[in-house]
C-alpha cells in the first residue's frame, strides 16, 4: 500500500518548477496527502532556468470529490444507535468545506464535539463563549489522547 499520493524523481533542473506545481496540486486536491519529490544530489547541484507558469495537465489524475452516500448512511445509523456519541472534528471538516453541515447535524442531534488541532475552525464558536449545558464538549484532543481547553 503506497504511503504517498504520487512521487516524482527530478532528472534535470528545468523539470523542477513544473514538478513542484503538480505536486502541490495533487497534494491539496481530492483527499489531501503527501507527494514525494526526489531530487538526486547530482541534479540538485546543477543550475537551471526557472519558468513556473506552466499549465497543469494531469489527464490521469481526476480526484473523486462527491461524498460516498452509503458510508454516510452507515455512519448516521451507527451514531443513532450509540448511547453517548462524540464527534471528533478534524481537518477533514475544513478540507471538505463541511462546517455548516456539521453545525446543523450537531445542533439537531445534540452531540458533543471535540476538535483535533488541525480541525480548529471547522466548527463555529469558542470554548469560553459557548453554553456549558452538556450538549457540546469544546475540547481540543491532542495527538496523545488527552484534552485541553
């Protein structure tokens, strides 16, 4: 199973601007993920010209951006069966531009929300200004499993 979305090996310095532009495009579209750019030592030491405004043409790369409705239905069913559900809102909320949908769902279902550090801003409000009536948990979950305010 690959750990990168794509990888490049630069063979001459003139390729580098286009490779960097394509790599950032691939890394930030669809499901965001890492792209490897391998610049061998002999290529890194060569001087070249810089022309960055090359159009991106990647006919084999068409990221799927529509939601998987079967998975969403399974998720909603699992959450509705849960006794004490909690939503952990991460960077996917921001990348998917789903902040408003999450807000509506949380208010409708009255489910507590915790954030990852990269998910901050994906859910409206601040910890100190939101009502503490048990409906919402405004904590940031760290990468080691603890929470902080």
